[in-house]
């Protein structure tokens, strides 16, 4: 079986609107951490099967780790460096195949190593957490049987993608890249950042929340010097006319108490009662774009070979981008399938302003679908990827 393609010229991008907004959560944001951890666990679980039992990537058994809650901890923030009082709690729910014949799959060890690697990379060495996997259940027999029969969809779901980016969306990317450079080169900036951008006609407004590590500041003066540095770097990335606000919830008029400023001990607000959850973070494009078609399905933590609610979003994004590269025509793509059907037996809708040659569109779809195994193998070997949240997984 193969896909069924439908072309449509009914298409409107956020550029056509007078008003547009986009949001981007950085790699240390609790929601991003949840997404990245779910993906990391799924990849490490698959790698265990491939390395220990010699299965191919397409034979990794049923699992979904797309239900993670990071319950915020407690810290004592202090000029010059505070301390962690209570670690945040990592609660994993979902389902997995935990036994193969007489072989027990060391799920807790896999999850623990995944969490350690991800948190230390995305937050830092000062981070502390607890781990609870008691809510992971054994995979259903029906789904396990479906897996043994070949590559069939294990859910009735859809995925979406679009390309190219609007000016606002591209700016959000550029700002986040600059912020990550600052995190790398200047250790005062925590990894928990969030950018909200809006455009009204041709005017842009950006609101940035940027957590400053308390160990890097001894006074208000140090704090505001850091904010000035960030502002200088970010303003160079913004279109004109633009307005930028940073940490506008600070209340310096209340005094020099640390609580009046956005300070962090570890670099992520998950340290202090701010919770994170899978599916509340960025979409596959790496940001949240409410003026674009998008599914509320979480890509993170889903089985990457059979859960179409996850990888159909990757397919859709790749198809739209490749159509743009071949034809110069922008599009949005929606892909849907049914549980129990072969994953390639899907319906693909492509909407665009200008007509897209159907032969080119079909070739593009076939190339993406047939190349997916190579994409997965690269993901397993190198650990990361171009799509969110895999770009934060190593």
C-alpha cells in the first residue's frame, strides 16, 4: 500500500494576518525538559533492544513514554549562590514491553541513565531530582501483537507541518540561537528561557524571560549588567521596528531582596515549584504557533516506528520543506492514518497558495516516507536530530 495525496489551493499563512504571535520555550524550561526526557528515554529504550538483543530499529517493541510530569522542587535563592533544599520529582507514566522471554528489561536503569544525561546537559551539574516510574504499565497484548505483524499504526492520529517560516517565526529561532550562545559562552544565563513574540501589522514586540544564575551575581548591579548584555545581543537579531522587554516581572522598587528578581540556583525554574509536562512545550517546528494548523499530540516519548501521532508530524514538516526547496511554493501538510493500517498507507493533504505539481508532491512524499528508516537509524546512532525535541537530546 502507499499514501493517498490530496492537493488544495486554500491556504493562508500568518503573514497574511494583521496580527501574529509565536512562543518558544528554551531547553531548560520545565515543559521542554519533559519533552526532551521523554524522547531520550524512548531512544535509549530502543537502543537497549538494538544493542542487547540485536533487533532492528523497526523491530523495537511497543512502548510509549509520553506521560512525564516534572514536579518542581524547592531552593534557597541567594546573591552569590543559593542551594537546593528539595529536589524536583520526575514522574513517568506510560507503557512498555518489560520482558522478552526470560529476559527482564532494566527499565529503571534505562530511565535513570536517560534522566541523568539529559538533566545534566540541559540544566547543569547542580541539578538534583528524584525518580518515580511506578506508573509505567505493561504494553497491551493487542498492540504487542500488532507490532509482531509488521509496521502498522498503533493509533488513529494525525500530524501537521508547514514551511517556510514567517519573519516572526524565523526571528524567534534566531533569538533562541543567540541565547544558547550566551548560555555557552557566558555562564550567568540559565537554560530556562521563554520568548513570546507578536506582530501587529509591521511592528514587533518580544517579551523574554531569562533566568539568571544567582551564583553569578552579588548585587542588583551585576544582575542588571547581565540583562543589558543579553539585550544588546538580542536587539541585533530583531527586525525593525521592534520592542524588547526582559524579565519585566522584576520589582526592584521593593528592594534588593533576591525574590524581587528572576534568579535561579541551577538554571531552570523546575528547581522551585514550577512544573513541567510532556506536550505543553514546543511543536515539531521548535516553537508554538497558534496561527498554524497543529495537533495537540505530543511527539515526545512516542514509539518512533509505529506511533503515527508522533512521527507523522516529522513527515509532514519534511514534506513541506522539501516541496519548498524543489518548487519555491510554501505549504502546510496534514497526514492522517488509522490504527492497524500500514504506516505508509496514509492520507496526505497539501495546501498551498500556488499550485504544486502533483508528480513532484508525490515524489517528495515517497522520498520522505522511504527515507524514514535512515532518519531513525541516524537518530539512534547520533542521539539528536533537527526536529524538536530531538534537537535537545544527545
